[in-house]
């Protein structure tokens, strides 16, 4: 995956708004897809992924100077996205939204934005959604977001070896789900 050059990042850190605008233009679609995939099928505590994506980049703009030279911008943005999504879920819970109200608000909205964004069969999206955390997020980062194991480890705060193990376990679970679902369709 192509990334923004170090020179642009350093310019943004120095306060260059045009440089940050380039970062925004480059990473916004990717961060939005990530947020949509994390909220796909969530009828309990969702907030508009577009709003959360905007919050991510507001936080990034405020904190860009804190990005250390040896840190990679992409995993750093994903960390902010994860944190912002968790904050969003907590705030939605505090607002007292109920499952019924959210279902009502979401009538007519496709069940899984991840299916649209990634052009994967809805069955596969459902199977991935059935994985427990942290396996679901690991699969999403590696396969849907195209991250390396190192980048996913930085986002999730664990070693690349842990990511490899999670992927291995997730693939075993997905195979079991697939066999169960497909054998039941005959």
C-alpha cells in the first residue's frame, strides 16, 4: 500500500495546512472504510462512521506534532480511529439509545457497509462479523485494510507474531463456519 511521504508528514507537523490536507485526502477513504467495517451489522451502539472519521482527523490535526519520527503515520491514524470509535460507542451508550431505536433509524440502510466497500460476498462478511474480538479486527486490518502484520500490531498494540497467531486462529474458525454453513445449505 502506498503511503504519504515523510516530507509531507514533517511539513504537516510543522503546521503546514496544505500538507495535512493531503494527508486527509489520502487517508480519509481508508479510515472511513475501516470504521464502516467495524460498525457493519452493529445495531446496538452505532454512530455514523462519517462523523467518527471526521473526529479522527480533527484529533490527528491537533496531535500531529506528537507523532514521533520513527512512528508510521498509517498505524497512528488507525490507533486514533480505534480510540475514537470506542469513544463514540461509549457516548452512544450514555445517550441511552436502544436497539429498537437504532434499528428504526437504520431502516433502508444496507446491513453491511463492509460488503459494499470490499466487494465480498455477504456470507463472508457475516462469517467475519461472527468472529470474536480481537480476531475480527485482526482479519479486517490484514485482509480488508491491506496492512502488514507489523502495521496491524502497531494499531492493536501487540507484536507481529501475535497478529500471525490471531490470523491463523481466525482462519481456522472461518473454515469451521464455512463448512457448517455450506453443508447446511444442501
